[in-house]
């Protein structure tokens, strides 16, 4: 956990291109598959701007963002999110079949 927090949260190693798995670099620009970025508009731990920044780093030509009302936990456990988020994911996947 400490390594995760240090690399990803404190040093932003993934965005800086400094992340590795073993000796293999992990580069967001190498992500070329379709990406659906779902984020919470009221997230106090991962602010929307931090989530939306992903668009500037992935290499995918098919990138979609979907913002939902709620916070860091609410986006996963609220009844509203449980109705809307699975439907959003299903629609996104169906459009790519």
C-alpha cells in the first residue's frame, strides 16, 4: 500500500511515465483500446480534474468520459449510481460490439 501511495498518489508516476511493473514501463500512451472514464463530480479524494486529465495521456482514439453526481464512495454504493452507472457501461459496451 505504501508503495502504491508513494508512486501513484504522491509522485504521479503513471502520468509522468515513471511507473513500472517489474522492469517493464507502464505507459498510458500505450493504452489504445477504447476507454470509458467514469468519475464522481463531488469526489474529494480524486477531483474531477484529476480524472478528466486521463484524456490527455492515453493513446486511445476512442475515449469517453461520464460524470456522475456523488462523491468518492457514493458513486459506487448509492441507489442512484447503481441504476445509472451499469446502464452507462452497458450502453458504452453495446456501441462497441
